[in-house]
C-alpha cells in the first residue's frame, strides 16, 4: 500500500487536508500512529468565546423606539458575523482538526437556525465538547440547550397543549430516521418532553414540573409515566439509532453511496460501545475498506471545507473578513444558517453549474487576485479574457484583501519536485491527461498550483 496516499486520504477525511511539509515528516508513520496522533491533537476542546453578551437578556422597554430596535438588530448582526468569523478562524488554524471536523458534522446533524448568536455559540461549544465523546451525552445536552428548545418550539410544549415539533425531529433527524416510529409515538414523546424549557431571564435550562404531563404514555412499545430522559433512553436502546448515525457518518467520512455491510460493522461497534464516538471513528480510520480506491477522492468538499482547506494550505490571512461571509453566501453554506431543520444535504448537492463555476474561481481570487494564467498560446478569446481580468486585479485586491503566504508554501516544496508530483499531492482524485498537460505547460510553480486548485478535481476530497 502507498503510505503517503493513505495518510493524505486520512487527513483529508479526518481533517481538512495535510500540508506538504507535514506529509514529508510523517511519511514513515503507520496508519495506526497517524490515527493516534489525530486523536491526541484533538483531546482538548477549544471553546469559542467571542460572544460575551446575550442580547435577549438585555432589559428592553415595552414601547421601544425605532432607533432602539434598529440598534438591537445591528448588534445581532455584529454578533452573528463575529461568531461566523471566529469559527472559520478556528477551523483554519487549530491543530485539533478531527474535533473541528466532527463539530462540523454534529452542527449540521443538529441543524439549528435562530436569531440569537449567543445561544448558537453555546450550542456549537456543546457539539465541540462532545464531538468525540458519547452520543447520548451530546444528544441530551443539545436537546436541553436554549438554542434547540427555542428552534424546535419545546418552550411551547405544555401539558394539555403538546407541541410535537421537537419530538418529531428528535426521531426523524437526530436518531431513528423516518419510517421507524409512528405518529402515535410522536404524540406520546411530545407529552414526555412537556416541561423542558429554559428560563427567559437567565437563559438557563430548567424543568417546569407544573406544565409536565406526568400521566402514563406508551412509546415504541413501552409503557410508563415517561419523562424526556426516558424517551431518549428508549430511542438509544433501539439499534436503528446506531444504524442511522453510522449511515450519516459513512456518507460524511467514506462514500456518499452507502455500503450496507460496512455500515453494519460500524453500527455494531457504535452500539456495543454504548454510543461512544471515538471507538466508532477509530474503527472507520483503521478499516481496510476506508482506503479502497473507490473511497478516495470521491466526496465533494462542502464550501466550508473548501475554504478551510485553502486557508490551512496557503496560510491565508484576511484583512477583510466580510469576504469570507460573501464566499459562504455565494457557495450556499453560511455557518449557523442551515437551510432548514434537516441541514445541508451535502454530497453532490453542493454542486450545480453556477456553484461549480464559483468554486473554481474562488481559489484564484484568493491566491492571485482573480487571475488564472493560461498556458501555451492563448487564442483571441483567452487574450481578451486575460486583458479584462488584469484590469480587474486591483479592484479584486482592494475588495478581497486576502494575503496567502506564498513564500512559506513554496519553501515547503522540494526544489526537485515535478509539477506532476505537486498535482498528485494537491489532488485526492487520480490525475487525468488534461491536468497533466496543463500543469506541465505552466510557466512557473505558482501558476501550476493556482491551476491545480482551480480544477473541478480540487473540489473532491
């Protein structure tokens, strides 16, 4: 087996890629050692603490003037932007790649979109703290977070007037998957979660016994005066939960096309470990099938993974962080703003004709002020395009204000490294004749690299 190839694949899936100098340093590592090091680097959670005020807890006058309302909205927008920037920065700089990669997964699994960035930060830190821990603990803490209680309306879930929104999504999206429960199960579950709420004055989870339905319920074939915690226990006793989570993780880490046999193996490990996440991930990263040719270079990077990979590989600093928000909007993935309760569908859904064009353009915009040099003899159309692009370069530089550290990146590359070898390192998918011809005709190494990251193949990991 090609060790460098396997390590590159591991870091592409368990993180956001590997820099060339790191691959050189670790080329003699076994997969076992690399997996151990990945977990060791992610042992500790680095919480995001950029937001210190919960705007919802401010004392608001009953009759608020328009300028006061405007100010509050401006403050909310500032918090939202600050939180987004803080997480992107952490994704791009932390050594705890595996923890952040899994935080991205859980953030989309427990999709939440509310107008309170402070609660979003709190939920994000819950997902980060438990990203490699126990799924039951994660599920319970997420379910009791003010963000999720508000998003899925459990604040309104009271005895005599049950709100079924949280109970439905708990089973459909978080644990069992559609088709593994009945409408009656939803109703009984909703009754069990009555009283779960958070204090509007403190923003802290609280159980309200006066509005809890303490009568007997029947849920998934079991009967008793259940509370919410009982419902979660019953759901986790059902192995279908392990299968559901394993399937989503397989599509996130291995292949967008599920393999029933491999997912079954994962579900066994997950269920037997009482939903410990680390043993499940270790099993996947050590599995021979994880390194099969069909599972390498076959996943479409999410927009955030694409931007994070570029930031890490080229040591990019942004003087205008608003640009990163613009890139996210253009590529249809703004952190903390999932499209709906199911989150982003991912996979091939990331790509359509317009987003692919933007994706292929963004690397050159960041790395070379929007200019992609053509190799060989340019035809008149190319010449005209180049001329127009060069005129726009100054405007792009002013607008984007991104500074890659080219000296640092190029210094890591051995002087005898061929352009084809650079392409092999930077792309997960096998090289095709078109890419080989393009890179070999490029005038210099910098142009070679920009061409590589501007290919459709660079969108894959």
